[in-house]
C-alpha cells in the first residue's frame, strides 16, 4: 500500500473585507466585544465573480503553482462544501472544466464544516490502494450567501474562501491515521438548507466541540501511538477562538501550540483547514494533526507524517 | 486487504403513479410514443411524507431486513443524490438519526446520476483497507421536485425512489474492479441547480452514453480479465430503453442480457442501480457488473465477484 505526501497548497480569499467595526455598528456592539467572543477581526465576502467554482479554481491554481504540479497528473478532484446550490454538476466538475483536465474522477462531498477531513481521507484511500496517484482536495465556501445578516451570532463568524491541497503517492510509506464520527441525532445544532438561512445553536455547538474534539484527537493519537507533544503542527477547524482555546486547554496545551489564522480570515467552514495549511511549515518526518468539527454533526481527525 | 460481500438489498418506491396515459394527455402524445422513446410505462412521485431522508430510511430498513443485518454493525452510511437541497446535515446524517445508530461515519456524495457507483466504490475502499466493516450505501432521488413538468423530454423519464445496498467485509478476497471518469467540460448536457429546473440535452446525452458506457465497460472487463459473456448480471443505470439497448448492441449483447426494470420504475438517477439490485439473483462466485452514467458528466463501472 502506498503512502502519501502533500505536494501543493493554495488558497483564495476574496477581497471584500467585512470588518468588526462594520458589524459592531450594525449590531450596536463594540469591536472589542466581537473580538472577545470570536477572536475575529476580518471576514471576507466574495463578489459576483467569486462563485464557488471560481474561488475553488483560484485556490487550485495557487496550489498547482506552489507545488509545481503538472495539471495532467491530477486524477482525482474532490470538493468539500456546504454552501453550494449546484447539485449537478458539482463544483469538482466545474473545477475540472476550468483546469481543462480530461477524464479524471470528480466528486463533491457534503459532510458539514469538517468535510475537508472526509475529502482528504477519501483521497488518501484512493492513493493508498493505488487507484489514484495525485489528488486535488478542495474546501470551498460562500457562506455570505447562507448567513442571516440579522443574526449577530453567525454574522460575526462566517466568511468566504477556498483552500486547495494536492496530495500524491509517496514511495515511502508514512504514518497516517484517521478517525471520523458523525452524530446525525444532533443535526439541528447547525443546519443549512438552500433557500433558507444558516441556523446555529452556538451554546450547543460549543459544548459539543469542546467535548468531542479533544476525545477524537486523543483516540487518534492513541491509534497512532504518538504523543501530542510530538505533533509539530496542530491545525483545528478555525471555528472561533473560544472553542479553539478550550480544546487546547483540554488537551493540556498552551493555546499558542494550536495554529490560528481566524483573526484575519474568519470561519470559512470546509475551507478553513486547507487555507490554514498554506500558512504553516511542513517539514519531512514531522507530524501534522488536522481536526475538523461542526454541522452534521461530524468530527474528523487525521494525523500524518509529512 | 479485505474483500466485500453484498449482505442486504432494499428499495422504496413511492405510491403516486404517474402513468404514460396521464403524460400522453398532458403533452398531446400517445402512450405508445412515450413507450417507444423511453421504454417507460410508470414513474412514481413521492408525497409530502416521502422526503429524501424518509425514502432513504425506508429503503435502508428494507435492506436491513433483507440481510438480517444488526443496525449497530453499520459503521458507514453513504448517500448519493442529486435532488437534495439539504446541504447540512446531508441525507446520510438524517438516515443515521432515523436508524438511531451512534457514531458511524456519514457522507453525502454528489456525482450526478451515477453517484451510487462512486458511493459504492468509496465504501468498498474503506472496507478494503479495514477502516469500515459494514457500509450502508444509498441512492435516493426526489426528481419530481426538480423536473420541469412543461418539458416533455424530461417529464416522461424521471421519477422518485430510493435503493439501499449493505456491503460488508468478506473473509474471502473476491475480485473487484472499478473505473470512474468525469468530463466536467460537457457539464451542460444535464444540469440541476436548486431553485431552478433540471435541464437535459437528450441528443447529447444519448451520444455520450452510447459512446462512453461501452468504452468504460470494456476497459473494466479488460482490467478484470473477464469476458462480458461470463458476467451473470449486467445492471446499467436505468436511463431509458433506447440508450440501454444501444449500449447492449455495442457490447455485442442481446438486449435481454442487460437487466431492465425501467418500464415500471422510470429513471430514478442515483436510485436506479440499487433499486435494480433488489430485483436480481446474486449467486456466490458469479460476476455482477454495474455501470452508471449521466450528469457531471460522470461514468462509472464496477465488476465484482459475488
């Protein structure tokens, strides 16, 4: 069975900044309050040209350039999103057309905010058994179309963006451990139906995240027989700073040990982890831990050797 | 690496029959004409209670009973659909809640009419590498909500329904070959965006299907080193009889060798193959070939030893 290596990382963040100052005025709050409850200063909204496929394409081009990847080597495009209304074809097919790659396999995945973890894990599986050599794994969201701009609790959090990670077969078999669990029984904590608005019960999501995320991380560490202190990069879904700090504390980590770019990006659901991956150093032989969580409910953790 | 076996098959077809007599009157055609161009006598539309999750749940219960499967053994629920507007949670999460199965992994897949093939192949991969023991693979559609009832060319074809197949780890490693290819460049042949109507260019879809489907089937047969004459059950996506007969002819087969239930079910996109699986005999050691095709464009073929 094959190992994998990450060979390219890219992102696209749209240009229309939604500042906390703007939101503070809108909701009669202060910028400080918004920062205190979310850890976010800026989110970014796409314009008309920033469709899901265009944002995903731009992040893909960035990843292709970053890794100096040959377009034609890509034999799987897999997209995780929650904010699409395009059921057929999916965004992956539109990215395939924009990249003009013939006959690769394209799949869109719906698995809540942590869909990138599912997409990455599916791509890994195809590479592991030798059916795919190079996979383009994308997380993309246009949450500005889903958010209720009258709902302070979600409007302060969510933004648009895309991240793309290219993974390929590695000659060397490297450690890879994943664990993904869903809880459809708690689905109503965070929902989005096309034509309606995104609805979140923030208190319930907080309680779920600070309980389930440390649990799945510890289980995956156990499977991998790796100590959390030996993980070089810990990339959580960038949900909000309070959740991320609570998770760090429960793991016995200083909050600085857990990567964060949420201050300047906001919470971009499926795009948050691949965007974060563009901002860290990945060094051969080191360990990367990624953990997604959110709507579904769906929680997924991957530990891999770089 | 593990093999797989199919351990349960189920379906749900709603009760509201849309006869060709009704459609013939509506479009000023004859029943004979509709039958000649589609091979369909009846399609079935769901009522208000026949939501995607309810239809998927009923097909799952049918499959669970058929295979005498223990609910709690299911550790992956994967749903292929094209007619959902529920982006978070997906249908798989709702089925998990209805079945009340804790902590299994849930994923929805968007891959056009042939999404069941992708879902089956992903489930197979998880079982093959030992991460999943038992997977519930569902295809479900409520195309009555997507079809333009003023568009004769699609209204005569499409219906609602759900099919569920349960696959599990097999002690015996059995032959399994799959090939899936997408052509996002031809996406506009068949599209569906939530809030709009399904649009199909029937002529282009016909040309694509009768060219690409025999090709991918022959390629998969080559990989498997199996002659088509040795395949015991050939289950194509039930698109329309003209396409299916043309594919049979191109494969050098009498049309009776290719399974068909379209006359009484209609074209149910992702549900068509798992519904068909409930109507065939699967005998140990025999070969089953499944081939999906349609919007995306996406074409997928699986050959497996039962």
